[in-house]
C-alpha cells in the first residue's frame, strides 16, 4: 500500500491506473508529503469548497513532491489523472497526515437506526492494474436502450472520469446530483451503438436523462466493476435489526480541520 521513507514526512505511492505522459510512457510512482498549514489554507478557501474536483487537484498538486523522478507536476497533470488514482492518493494523504481512523455513520435502510463506527482507511481494499494490463474502454449492453429517430441503440461505451471532468461538472452536482451525474457521464461517453459521433456530442447529458433507471443502474455497476482503485463500498450489519447496510464510505469527516 504505502512505503515510509527515512523522512517521516514523506511516503511513496503507486497509482492503481497510472498517468500517460507526453512521451507515451505510463507513470505510476511518486512521493507524497504530509499536509501542512499551506494545505489548511487550501481547504479553507471558499472557491475550493464549492468545487470538489478543484479542491483535490489543489491538494494533490501541493503535496505530491515527486512523480517518476520529476520534481514537480503541473496542476493540469494532476487534473488529468483518473478519478480512481486521485481518490487513492487522497486517501493515502489523509491517512498519512491524520491517521487511518475515520469516524463514520451509516443508517439502516430497514429500521432507520444510525450506526456509528470507525473505519480504517489503510484496510480499504485496493485493486491496481498489473504491469501487463492496460485500461480498456467500458462497453455496457443496455436492456431498454436509447431510442433516437426510431432507431434503438443498445450499447454505450465509456471511459473512466478524470479530475478535469469532476471539476467541470461540480457546479451542476451542487445544484442537482442527478443532472450533475448525467453531465459527468456525458464527458466520459465515447460511443452509442452506431450513432454518428456528432449526434452523440449533440445529445450530451440529455441522452442519460432519457435512459431507463434499469439501464442507468447497469452503467453504474459496469463503471464500478471496471474501475481500479480503492473500493469505497462498505458492507455492514445493522446492530438493531440485523439488516444488511450497503453504502459508500462516509466521507463527512474526511478532511475536517478539527
């Protein structure tokens, strides 16, 4: 997971996917330092608080001291990392700075009882691509399909989101989670059946808003299954009624300054 160097303020990390630089080489390893007062100012900046994608870019750009021998990455480099890689490094940064314990609260979907627990960030499962693996586009077979001019298209092909995509859709996400998600998926969309590309681009987020919830769920599951990185899905049993609680990791206190 992480290797501590002789300098206790820095650790080494390896991206689960990796970043293809300008010369076509896949790069994964770098050095990460603990957050300081400089990063506290980044967290407190209102403009960053209103855009999670921008906030993560600012934090990682500030705290990644080296990447594959390069002394400093540009903010654009960090913004172009896959979201899965950014989340992985962010979790390592939080654990390294504040410790791996994260207070979390989950609500039982059956009885409504709240369950307070302490998560260990260092124990979250991580899947990384092997040295001989490459990240492939994700093609999803739809059940209901997308009807366009009396033609039903039954496949969509997407790539995984990057930090630049997160930052672009953040204002929409703040207003409406569903429309923001549609905008994010539209940025990741590469093909819809044999629909002409100019038509795909013209439809944009509207295409996803018109899919059935059945097909939207298929897309969600396919993206989650295909994405390397940290598995944020938590499976717990309700203390009160014994029902299964399935939820994403509670990040409420993830970067709390107190």
